[in-house]
């Protein structure tokens, strides 16, 4: 869904409009009836990548150079790291329980 609002409404209701964008809505901003900006939710793939970096699953340096989820290298696959998927899953479950 797309909503078009004048810049004055953005200034007066920024928090509400940002919440709508966070929920997946696209907001077009106008000045004097002319479109000047578009606010939209982040790319779902980028959001997943940021979550993987935040949880320590993906190295931030690797994430910055990746062109998509298919390019990232899990930390467990690096030399010296545990390469057993079961160990990685157990560690992730332990973190969720905290």
C-alpha cells in the first residue's frame, strides 16, 4: 500500500509515518503537490543480512561485500571455527533461551 502525504504532515506525524513504513507501507512525500521523496521499508534480504550480522552468524566484513544472501560465508565455515552445523544450531538455541 502507498500513502501520499505533504511534507507538513510528515513533520507533524513523523513517528506515526515511520511506524507505517516499518510495517511495510510505502509513504510518498510531497511539497506543493509535487513528489519529492519516498519512504519505504528496507529490502527484506538486507534486513535478514543485518540480523545475521547482529547475531554473529555472519562476519560484518563479509556482509559488507556480499551482493546478496547467496554470497555470504557463515562463520562456522571459516578455518578454526566449528564446522558442525549441529553445534551452530545448539549455540543459536542457547542464545534464544537467554
